[in-house]
């Protein structure tokens, strides 16, 4: 999963993530979040792409909050994201949102945009 997260971050224009120890912590936190929400011991195969998106979103959010998101082109990176056959465009209206607002929308989508998929895998625990 780490390789997919690094690849997606690189596609978004984020460099240096492969050597960042914060990335491993974010991935672990996302995996535990999914396990806790589904009440399963492992992240199901069907939720792996969601876990990658969530980890990318969490990583971007932490870096942005700490002011460490340097070398990231807000203008170019957050207009469109394509994952599998799903394509999301964020710059509708072309100029109605600032680059930072589009980044916030992207981060929110990556972290929370597919949460309904978790319910398909949720296991009831007594």
C-alpha cells in the first residue's frame, strides 16, 4: 500500500514523501481507522484503494496544517483527480475557488468522500 500512496502523492506533485517517516504513521492510522469502522482484523481488498486515498488525504492535511507542504503547486494539482474509472473535477466555474479552497476540497474528498463504501464491509460485533 505504501507504494500506491507514494505514487499518488507524486502524481499530485508532492515530492519527498517516500523518505518521510510521517507517511508510515499516516498509513498505519488509516488502516486502524478502517479496521475499527468495519470491525475486521484486516483491511478488505475492496477497501484498499479507499485506504490509499485516505492516507494521501491525511498526509496532505498534516503537511498543510504544519506549513510543510512546500513545492506543491496548488494551481495544477487540485483541479482534477482520477482514480480508476472515477473522475472528479474540482475547478468547476474556473476561478470561483482559491487554490487553497480547492486543496481543502481535495483533501476532504480523499479522506471522507468514499466513506459509504465502508458499510458494505462492516461486520456486526456483539
